[in-house]
C-alpha cells in the first residue's frame, strides 16, 4: 500500500470538515422547515466527495498498519543480529591458560599474535596485515633475521593455534582416493598445519563441523598432469595449495576462485599466501615445532595490484608483478619459482627462488 503524503492527509481533513459543515447546515434547514438549496448535481458531488474521503481514510489506515508491521520486522531482525553477534563473540574468544594468565603480560598492538589479529578482521572476512616493518609477534622478534621472512616483512606468526584453539577450530581432512579405490596413506597437509591455515580463512570457512577439507589432486594419487588437476578442481571455488620443496620447506596459498587455464590473472582479495618458518621433517614436523605446533606466516593482499591467481597449460601461480610470482609450479610439477611480490608483500616463500618440488597437494574446502 503506498504511504500517503502530508498533502493527502491535509486534503482528507479539509474534505471531512467541509462535509460536516454541509451536514450541519442541512440539519438546521430541515429543523426550520426549509428545503435544501442544493441541486441534485450538488448533492451527487457532495456524496462523491464523501466517498473519496472514506477511501482515502482507508488507505491511510492500511498504510499505517503496513508501517507498523515493517517496524516490528526490523526490530526482530535487529534482535536476531545482536544474538548472532554475541554467539560469534563467544565462539571467537580465546580461553586464557594458567601459564599465560599468571606470567606473560598481554601483547602490545604491534606484537599481537596472528590469532588475535585475525580475530580483529572477522567483520570483513579478510585478514589485514600489520603495518610494514612492525614485528609480527614476540616470537618473530626473537627470531631476528631468521625464519622465512629474513627482512622482517609483514607476515604474521601463528604458533599457539594447537594449544589455545584446538578445542574450537578443528578441521576434517579427507585424503585422495587412488584409481584402485584405496586412500592415499601419506599426506603433506597435517591437522596441525591445517589449523594454522584455518586462522586466516574467511569466517564462513571456519565454522566448526560445516567444512570438510578434501584432497582433490596429488601427483601421488592422480599422476603428473595439469589437465587432470584442472579437471579435478573444476567448480571448486575455495582451495588450498600446499607445496614442499627439496629442502623440506612448506608453503602455499589460499585461492578463492576455481583453477582453470585462463592465461590471465583472476581471483579476489580474499587470497593469501603463507609459509611455515621451519623446514619439516619426514613426518611433516620439525624440531622447531614443539608438540606438533608449527609457526606460520601469512601474507594477505596489499591492494597494490590484483595479480591473485594465474594458470595456463604451462604453470599455475599466485601473486605477480614484474614477471615474478609469490610461487609458481610448472606443468611437470617438478620445478617451481618463488619471489617477493607486490600483490602480497611476501618474501621468497621457498628455500630459494628456483626450487624442486618434493610434494604437492591441492585441497578443496567443501560444505558438509
């Protein structure tokens, strides 16, 4: 029902007042024995005016009822939103441990952990890196020039995922299936590594029990073929690439679009790349990863350019600019390149700019 304007309301009031005055004069004439001076046409006009006034009044009443219903709906939606936000706040709250509450002071704004900084950016679903040159965390400052970010770049360290958030953020990993129907027994991506990556994914991919990580491609299960890779990843819009080089360095990226041979850059600002600080051993862990809790540096989009993803028949890559990529794997899946890029502000993720691929996996994040 269209809501009437103030002019319509004023017109209604004037017509009602005039009609009442006419009725009052008619009653007085009838009481004095006088006949009405109104002609039949004037009487019909007065009747039509009265009918229009009644219809206008009905319109105003219906519009008022519609406005009241809309107000009630908006109030209910606001209450539901407040309840949902309260639930999210409780879910994202990191429980304090006895050791942290008794000895260590809270970190400063420049020394927050990756988990804390990632939680701050949940509203827009994209992890925002700190200012350039700021220390990523107290553990990163202790490393000095070591680790994967030798220049003290913008990466964020996530080292306490396993102990503080394991009870809330768990991932379900489903290995690849070989052509003979058997499941791949050894996987490069372990639950401990997946927990670190999970910290920087969009909020919709972090809900416990709603997302399953499915290995859709691995050369050990599907053979060495980019065509097979693209076929297996068709319609898989949210994927994680994880690579291990010959020096046991593990790195990769999150791709928010389907991998397909396009011969141009594509993707969105949700993309990011990452690298684990210490080389992994044969079991997927390192001596530097106490109790299987690795430290990971994530590099989000810097807004400098939009070179998120690239793929064709010769290679697939993430990041770009000046002919370089954050990481790129050639079609033989045996050789690759890694360089600093303006897209993510990352250092060289692999152990060297030219590396040999030791293991390669692509995981699809799918709703259960």
